[in-house]
C-alpha cells in the first residue's frame, strides 16, 4: 500500500521502520529537521564539539523494551547515565539531592532538622502506601478513581511533602504544570512510579543515553529503510474520499491508500477535514502544555550548593509557577567532558545569562488527568476508520517507549488488515 505518515517524532519514525519493508512510505514533516522531541544540538567549547540532547534524553532497559529493540536493530550504541534528582526550594530555602549522603544533606543543618527528617519519612511512607494500593484492585470505575491530591489528603500528607518533593518530582517527569499536577489519577501515577522504581529506594532501573546524542538513531534509520522524506511540508488538510486519502500541503495534493497521523492529538484533529464524532471526542480530550527549553552554559541555573548538583535539578521559585522550572545538567546526564557546565533549562529563560545561550527550543507535552486516560481506552473507536490511524506517545505516558508501542500497535493492525484482504 501507499501510506502517508505525518510527523517525524519517535512514533512516526518507528511506524515507518515497522512498515517500510511491505509498503511505500512517504513521511511528511512540517519542520526542516526530523525527530520532533529528539533534537540533538552541537555545542562547541574550547575547540571541542559536544552533541547535546535538548528534548528526549534517557531511557532504560526495563521500561523501554520496544525502544531498546528498535535501537539494537539499528545498531545504535548506548551508555550508562546518571539520573539523580535535586530540589531547590526558595521559601523556605531548602536544597537536597539524591546523589548520596552529601547531596541529601547538602545543607548540614538538615542532619539535625526534625522537619527534614519528617520529609524523608514521608517519602518512605508514600512509597509504602503506594505499593499497598497497587496490590489492591481498583475501587469503582477506572475513570472515576481518586486523584493524587485526594490520595494525599486521605493519608494526611503535609504541604511540605507535596511542595518540596512530590510536585517537583512529578512535574519534572511529565514537564507538567505544578499547579495542576495533583489532578493526576493516583493509580496511574503509582503504576508509573512503581515500574520505574520510584516507590522504593532499592532496585531502581539503570538509565542510559544514546552515544553521540539521541539524533544518532535518526541517521541510522534513514540508512536502514527506504523512505520518501518531505521536510518543510506542513499538512494543511486530510480529506478521506472514496478513492483514498488526500493529503494537502503547500506543494499540492497527493492521494494515499492510508494515512497515519504521528502528531500530537490536537494537531491531528485540526488536520482532519471531516472528523468523526469519535475522533473529535477522543483527540480533543487530550491537552498539551507548551514548555521552552534553553540550551546554555550558565551554571547559576544549577543549585546554589555545589553538593546538591544532580542530573535533574528542580527549582521551586518563591511564587506559584504555571510551568515546571527544571535544569538538566548535561555533563552528568550525557557524560560530556566539557570545559564548561552545559545545561538545558525549562521555563526559566528570562533568568539565564543571554551571553551563555546556545539555542532556545519550544516543545509541548501531554497533560494527564482522568479525561486523558479515558480517551486512551477508546483506541479502537478511531484507529483504522476511514483509512486513518493515529500514533503518538500521548497514547501512553508521553515517553519514547509509548511512542514506539503505539507505532507497533498500528503496524500490527495494518498487517492484520492486509492479511485478511489477501486471504
């Protein structure tokens, strides 16, 4: 079949990878590069070039089996990564990290602080209660389960635990609005935390990065499969007709047997000329939040206390923030031997020394609430209807593995349809 894939993030690229051997694939990308959130940028310091990831960075063997297999089939090399986490809370001032005893007690006074020890006890208690809840079956309809806020209130967790640990951690993982993160369905959160070893201090997964930057796998993919790539080709409309699917861009209209939308759900909905009620309901239920990432060398974006520096560094300002403020220390994350500290900071652009900025990048991340998870369970209502399919990490928790899983699901479904037609 002649298939159009719209969007070149991990979902679109892995879908192309799975289908290219049996079908004629045309990949439409609005931007001038492939990759979506996979965006590796060269940074030259003291005559040495460092390939720095500004969007997708890490994965692990336990929780990313499909993505790991994808990399292995392409022959892409990976390396161990540090996934330590720190919090810098401004009012009252508190800094600590999970880099060991020195990081945990970066402020020596916390060794004898009852408040700080109470926070540590609360972290352990949250993990214990979370594991207990997951051992019990859901109580009531899945889409009506309690939120994180309701769970915390039911178990009388303190405001300091919420503000100094759970909200920073959750907002960092999902690039989520700190003010609304507590609306996350608690069972879904605990399931993710448990799978990633975040409900215990033991047996946490070993994280990895792609050697040479994550964009390496894009180059490997292009060398591995036949693919008609159309950069700078924003799709203006998708029209399903009796003759096939018409794809309209500024370059004209082309007809395909099938179309696979590998964009964010809201973007996919906007492209459909004649969305079904089900497409409108499912795709419209998933919201996205814009986040700005700045690649720079301003070390002041890292914690004030050097002993608190970690791979992920969350900053809690002294006012309510609509967006997560987080700095990735790329020297540690990607094992970069650089003459300066290379950082990627989310949503703190105005505070960064402009002379240190290498580049500014805009990304959008799915927002999770009960409506999101309810929409995800309606996959069959919109996929394969009118020769149209939808892939994306938003079908899961928003990570690379979710994007690849959605691609595998659609590729298998298309193969099944083809098999039934042939037989």
